[in-house]
C-alpha cells in the first residue's frame, strides 16, 4: 500500500471540525507525518464557513512557528463551487496569505443565482446534460482561479471524472482521493490516472482522531494500481 507522508485536507473548530489547529498538528506529528494542511471551509458556505479568517490565519501561523522543528503546517482553504459558470468563493483579499487552495462542491453554499441553486442542489440528476454542465463548471473554475486541488470530485454533484482528470492534468491541478468520500470506483480512478493527472490523498478529518486516517482512499488507490509517483503526498 502507498505510504502517505502528509495530510492534505483537515478541518478544525474554525469551521466545523472538533479539534483546534494545534490538536490536528499534534495528531499528525504523533503519526510521523511531515506536513499537514489545515483546510477549513470557504467564506460562502452557509453553515461551515471559516468564521473569522484573521483568527484562522493567525492561529495557523502561531502553531506553525511552535512546531516548526516537527512538521510543516500549511494554511489552506476548501473553497466552494457556486455556479455552473465556475464561480468559487476565492478569498481574493487574503490570497497571498494562503499556501493551498482546495476546491469542491458542497451543498448549502451561497449559490450565485437561483438557477445555480436549482441546477446544483435541488435537481442534481445524472442526466447527460447535467453532467456536462457540472463538469464544465469545474473546468471553468480551474481557468478562473488558482486551484491546487479538486477535492472529492463526484461527491454531491455528478461529473464526468475522466474529462475532469484530463483538464486537471493539462492545468497542473491535483485531483483528490478523499478518505471520507472515496467516490471513485477503482476503474474510474485508473482511467483518470492514465491522463497523467496527479492525485492527493486527504483524510478530510473533522476531528484530530481522524487526521492521517487514509485507509478507504488507500484501498481504492491500491485497487486502481495507483503508484507513489502519481500521488503528491506519497512515497
Ligand atoms: Zn468537502
Ligand atoms: Zn473537507
């Protein structure tokens, strides 16, 4: 099985996780991880958004400094897809203060228009037309924002994974194999891998006890024949 040396996706009390930044970092150190990304939810999620971005970034900075000899701590944000045009709640005014931009689909966000809300939340049918529209939304987002990682693709919103992978590969955007939402089948994952896209394995931990808990994602990756060279946080 792949050896994962970093957790690329974790939540804290700044959105709806149960642990503090320090709790997550200590959990990662205990597991021997070399790097951890704190990635709470973007500003336009209606329930789980980072409540105070200044406090969030300050907290990460303090913990980063305190544990700098043990682990690397990255400041991330898990942004939300808001429209079929690919609008995302990218925190423009703080962009230089984040290290990593993750982006994925979540319901209960402030959709750009009422029709986006209908199309993406209420009527997310797997019709050909809907899948095409959703996939195009992700592609547009990759064109419009400096996205590093597309998180849990296919979760909550049906997309054409292969088309997404092809475009991500072209743009140098990483596709996540999420341990909490391992939506890919091994066959889909293996087809995506053939595009040359790179993957990240993220726990999507919402409590310190789940930091570094990659097992469901690793099982999928193994079944799909994914190698360490294809995963940014493996060796
Ligand atoms: Zn998410
Ligand atoms: Zn998450």
